[in-house]
């Protein structure tokens, strides 16, 4: 048996080990306690909460050892005023896209309800020369904030001034501009800026395939291209940084800015899981001396379902789709008039308007015109936008008319000889719907083309109070171009369009509507006050902006106008070769209120 002395030695040894173990286990806690006590003393001395600029040198050193276990999303923005402002990890800037006139931020929610950016909250864009120094930061009000596709919030910021960075950030009004620098992986911040000249910007599921929209493909206009160099890549997160793309499929069609790929089998089996999956395009090219090399394009696109969320028993016979920029003042007349002719459903693609288009379309919808507005923040992509709209409308509509808000169908009153023909269309309510309904059962006709006549200012100096249909009555003699009504289920898989018409599936053809049955009055050259807005930007991809010194003799431009928004002499008398009061007389006779003479789109 052990002696009593040996037992005492073992007890003393056990006590020492226990004390050492307790000290070691308590050491991290004591270090953290001392560290935060030090921060409290600093903040108490300054009578305000600490900022990174005040303790940056001490914090960065301590962060590498004591705070490395914090979540990457746990620290985002430091406030100046209270503990409630200290942290804001409710949103994340997923991507930035640099446009010629603004920067687009794609912001995702980190909370369950997704309502991070409230309508009543004020937000600011933050610009820096560096990522840490608060003294080099400036702010500017955001241009617009809106939800997009159920995946993002879209925030538009002005371009940075001077030598400030395009790595724009976003803060709630009144927050501190101070951010911790250091390792992006630790702080969870994404400072990537995409160029609008080379980026995958949109995608949508269409049956068992995905349609991907991209800038920078440099494919020929109005031509189907070889899809073999292209592939689609699917994954979660930022695979360009982390290499986390997991699924790949080959492209099956390619044209202009649109590439179609088969969906991976796992997504086809569970399509509801595709929402929010990031997708990009791979381009395989030959490299001298290295064979073929795959290059992934930068991407901000996440898959969204192009199908309508509205369920209905039967498809609408006739719908309409357009793309607008600042057309709130014109769209009411356009929708009410064509609804009278039989259009039942409206898809308005809003290309970054800053007027009252949102309120106007919501008001029209409440009045029963079945209008939906879709934010389309991608500039000069009208062709791609129309392709996207065709996908969206396919589930709801038998026919879709693609035209601008200054274009109006007109049915000339038939002659006596035409009246005897029972198959002819007579002007009146729902007459446009009756035209397309006659071809809905056709096995070959999938597009109806209508000739356009271009009207001028007609001697006016200010916008006509009764609207364009009653105000502009003088036009050019010869027609210019045409616009189309198409069956979206009969479009070619490439979705190839040149704005005026689409390419059709094999076996289908188009039909030209005779001018004695219907024409389109295109109020193209309006009073100068209205017309000069076109100099800001045009929505079509393959036409030059009017301030650019390109294709000055093209029919897409105003003859003799030049490249500057300066009113030419006698503008009000130009583009006037034939006086044509047919649509004016028709509108006043059929749609004016007998009591006061007001047309239905007039307020008073």
C-alpha cells in the first residue's frame, strides 16, 4: 500500500494539474474580455461608438486571431448612433454592372420574407477611392430601387465622379460609411464590377430548355449561328471565384444575344428547384498552339420561370407587348384605344423609366385593362426583350402583337365592293381581335404583318390635347416597314427577331395584311418637345443612337436631322406629304363622350 506521504504528493500534483488546466481553458475567455474592455474604454473616452478608423490598427491584428471564427456575413456595416445600427447583414450585393450612364446593383435578401429594401426607406450609393478609409467616401441618392424576377432587388446608382471607384456600395440613409477592409472571404463582401459589354444578363426556363441572354457574343444580326461553341453552366454561388459550377449542358440554338441549352436532368425532374440557380455561358474557341479552350463568360443571371403566375381556363386570343422608356404620358391612349379594338392582355417591358410609368400601368390595371409591367433594366436590348416577352406570353396568349406605343392600328372604312365580301373586316369594336381569330385554326399562318405609315408634326407646336390619334393628321406618302402579330407557340426555337418580325418554325409562314383592310399609323415625328427625347437613348440593339455619327442615311433615323438635339427650321411642317384624317375622324365618331366630347384617355 502506498504510504501517506505518497498519497499527499499525488494530491498536490493533481491540484497543480487542475489549476493549470483551468487557467488554460479560461485564457481565451480572459483575452476576449480584456479586448472588449479595451474597446469600451476607447468608446467611452470619445463619448461615441467606436469606428474602424479609430481602432483599425489594433482591431485588424486581433481579428486574425480572436475573431476568425465569426461568420462571413456577421459584420457588414457599422453605425454611428446606437447598437441597433451596429450590424446590417440583411442584404448582400451579389453583382454590379457598369453601364454607360449608371451602375446597376443586384441585391439579394438574407431574411425570410425578402422585403429588405422597404419603399419608405432612403438609401444611398457609396463611392470610395479605397475600401477602408472613411474620409475618402462620398454618397449619392439612388436613382431607383425595385424588386426584379423574385430573385433580386435592382438598385441603380449614378456613375462615380472623378477618380472614385465603380465598386459602389449601398447603405441606409444615416449609416456610417466605415467598413472593415481585409480579406473578402472573412468579411463576405463582393466588390466585383461587370462590364455591360461582356456579360450574361438574363435567363428563363422554357419547357425542358433554358434560354440565356448575353452581351458580347458578337453574333450576326438577323442570322442563326452555329451553337456548337457554346455551353451552359449551372451552379450556386460565385463560381468564377470559388469554382462551384456543377452542371453543364450543350447549346442547341444560338442567334444574336440569345442561346438555348437543354436543362440538366436533375433540374428537368424538379423544375421548381431551378428558380434562383445561377447560369452562365461557356465559349469554346481555338487557341493557337493550345488546341481548344473553354472560357466562361461573366454572369449576373439567375434562372427565373418565364411562365405567368396567373392561372386561367383559356388563353387570351390577342395580347400586346412593348418596351418603353419614359412613355407614361403616351401609354394610356395606346392601351385604351387598342383594348377597344380587342387586345385583352398587356406586357409592358420598362427599360429604366424615371417617369410615372409604374403608377400609370397600375392605374390602368385597376381599371380592368389587364396590364402588367415588367422591369427590364438591360439597355439597348429590345430584340432580346421581345424574345423574353414571347416566352412569357406563350402560356397565356394565342397571338401577341409587338409594337411601340406611338403605333396605332387603323381599319379604313371599306368601300361598297369590300362590304359585299363577308370575309372582310369592318372597322369597329374588337375588329383587331376578329382579324387574328380568323387565323387561329390555321396550320400554316403564324404571323400577320401590317404596313406602317409615318406621320409628322402636322403643323403643331405643342402636344395635341386629345392625343396623337386625333392630333396628327399629315404623313409621308410611302409606307415605311411593318409590324407583326405572331403566334408565340409557332416561333423558331432561336426566338430570332428583328423587332419588326420573328423567325418562324418550319412549316409556318407569314401573311401581309392588305392596306385596304388595315394599316398602322406610326406617329414617329411628333412635335419637337416630344421627339427630342429620342436623342437620349434608343431601345433597339442594332440601331445607332441618334447622337452617334453612324448610319445617318438610314431609315431608322430622321432624314436630315443630324446628331444633335437641336430643333431644325420648320420642324412642325416636315414629313407632311398627305393629309390623312381617317383615324382622327374614326376616333372622334366612335369613342368620344357625347356629353362633353372627351376621349376616354383624356383626364379633362
